[in-house]
DNA sequence: CGATCCTTTGATATGTTTCAAGCTTAGTGG
DNA sequence: CCACTAAGCTTGAAACATATCAAAGGATCG
C-alpha cells in the first residue's frame, strides 16, 4: 500500500522490506475528526488509505482557510518528521482510514534508506508546488476562475489516484468548505456553482459533480496541470 | 557561506568538506534579471548570497502573483533538484549575487550525504510552511491585515538573517510588487500604507520602512511567527 | 417525523478595483 | 550641474465584485 512511493522513485527490495517492517497503526475516523490540531506536538505521520481529508488554518478573526485537500494515497502531515509542533490542523472530510507511523520510525527510515527519503522529499515538494498554485488561485483569480480551478485540480488528482472513472465524481466538501478552500463566502460559492450548472459546464446531483465540458472547464479555470507534477494520463 | 544548513541540522566534517568541494559558479545579476523562468529546464540550483529575489507565477489573464520573497542565505529553487521543468519564475528584486550549483551535483551530494539531504529537505519544508501561511493571508485576510502581515514576516526574516539591526529596514519592493505579493492593486496598497503611516504604525522614507509600533503592527497583521520555524530571537 | 445541517435565493452593504490625472523621485546625457 | 525622462507614488471619483444579512426550502439521519 505504501508503495505509492514508486511513482516518483524506484525502490530496491531492501527498501520495500523496510517499509513493510514499519510499525503501523491503522485507524478509522468519522467525518469531521481531527487528525492533527494546530499547535499539537504530533507523534506520528499518517497516510490516507481511504476517504478524504483537508488541512486548514484559522485567522485571528476566526476565518478558516483550507490549505489543501487530500485523498487516498496522500501523506497528510509528512512535515511532522522534522517539525515538533504543527502549524496547521488536519481534519477528516469524510470517514477515513489511515495508517499512522511514529515520527521516530519514519525519521529512522529516511536516514537509513536514501531512496525512501528521496521519495518522501519529492512528495513534500509536490505538496509545495500545489501550495504555490493555490496562492495564485486565491490571490489573483476571480471567483469563477477560482472555483473552476479547484474543481479541475480535484478531478485530475482523483483520476491520477485512480478514483474517477468517467467525468462524474463525488465532491466530499460542503459549499461552506469549498468557500474556505477558495477564500470566498458560501453564498457566493453557491451562486457560482449554479451559474456553471446553468451554462452547461457541470451537472450536480447531491454531493456529486459531473464535468460536462472538460475543455471549457479547463479554460474557465485557467487550469494547467503541470504544477501537479504527476504522471497523469492525458485527457 | 553555504553552512547555513547548520541552523537546522548538525553536520559532520565530511559534510562540510563535501559542500566546499561543490562545483560553484558565482554570478552577479542586476535588478529585474530572471534567474529561472516558468517552463524552463533549469540546470542549476541557486543560493542567494546578497540582494533580494522573488518567485512568481502569472495567470492566463496576465495577472502576476508573487509566491515568495527571498533574501541572503535562501535557496531560491531547491525543488529544481527533482523537477525537470520549473512551474514558476524566479526574478531578482535588487542587484543580487548568487552561487549556482549544477542540479546533478546537488543531487549527488544529497544522495551521498544524508545529513545534507536532511538539511535541504528541512529548507523546503519551511518554504512550504510559508506558502501555507500565504494562502491564508491572501485567502482570508482583509487588505490591512494582509499588508501588515507581509511587513511583519519580512522584518522578522530579515532579523533572523541578521540583516536588520533596529526597526528600520529597506523594503526592496515597489508598491506594485507589494500588491502582487498580497493579491491587491497598487493603488490600494498605496492607500493602506498611507493609513499605517498616518496611524503611527510605520514611518516611510523612500523605499525604507520603520516599524514604529511593533506590538500593534503584529496585532494588525495577525502575525504569529511560528510558521517560520526559525530559531528567531524573541522581540 | 422531527431536528439539524446544507443549499438556495433576494436585497442591501462594502471593500477593493478601475480609470485617470498630477506629482515626486531617481537616473541619464548634454 | 541642469534639464529631461521614465518610473514610481499619490489622490479622487465612479464602478463592480463579493460580502453580509436574513429567511425559506431540501436533504439526511436518528
């Protein structure tokens, strides 16, 4: 399971054995559970096995900003290896399963197995690249573009993770959470989503979304997937 | 000079020798020069020896968003080690000196010297932490808070780098660049800055700024330096 | 089948942008 | 050393995108 590493870095047999030998702890959490809290001294690093999670921070005014969204196969807090205190929270967006490994074990593994360290490093670099794109998204794009961009990113990442077959997928975020991810109000998110619907860009049914016109969606969202640094199949 | 690594990670003698043996290339560039361009296939990784630089991306509409600001001692493009094509540009904000090391040499060094790899990894994790805070800044804070936050961060980082003695420092950004960093218009940045001035929060003289009331500035900017993960002296 | 959470909609308020022009500063060449 | 020029800063008025407030309608789950 943990062998998603090999996406970006070939591993040797010894590496795989070392991974398998890791002390694991599989947990199941209900939607809304906190995995890490801002200010915590986390003891573990966690990998999402199923479900969705997000990371977020809160301003002094009490406004929340979602920093990233995670799906099966993502590490949600790899930076815990080196930081003693967490600078943000991680919360389950749905029921989730995750395997947690003690920080010390992950650190020891990284020090003894260069290929694994490198794979983990690359993971954190991709994370950072997505952060950069999000800064642009909330900083310089209008509400339509912002939301469309988020939907495009989420969809492409689902595909890359093998979690989307066709153009329909379920979005594990309420409109309020969507708003917190793009820096808008829930009310405005609602209006923009309705507009997309009316324009025939997407279709909505409960919490699931179909991208009707991918090319146009991509254009509206000013979306270019290079920053995901994935080996995505072309669409 | 490169031994800023030791800030976060103790190195052995062999590590220091390996660093010193690195093939270097010292360059001097004038303000405005591009160090890396979005879409480039960079051949080197660079460390800023003097001056200031920023990283930025441009939207399809042509709007620019500055992603980070860098000063003496910062690596400006460490992710080049693993990514073949750059997802953003790096540009000099002032005259800069930088030492550039071939990607392959940096990669080899990282593979043969775990302590160095670890120090570099931590650098990129701190980068990512600052990105997260910037997402919050542009996503959920109003114009005053945003700008004040940026000024606080810049000032604290200058102090951490030993580049600010008292409460006066020179800001290497035009108001337009400031605007691109916080996701506002130059006009609005100008008004907010004037308001800070009139309220006695800051004083301005040409391109240099004095933080008159640090405590209040910090409060206005909703600034808490934990995310910088520095060993900052307290203020 | 009631209660809660989420979505939708309308009316109004506001922060920020846009446009446009004048002003200041720093740099350059005569 | 002065005049000229370009870049950056400042200011005002009007426009606009998004937020806020408020209330009703749906969905989901004990």
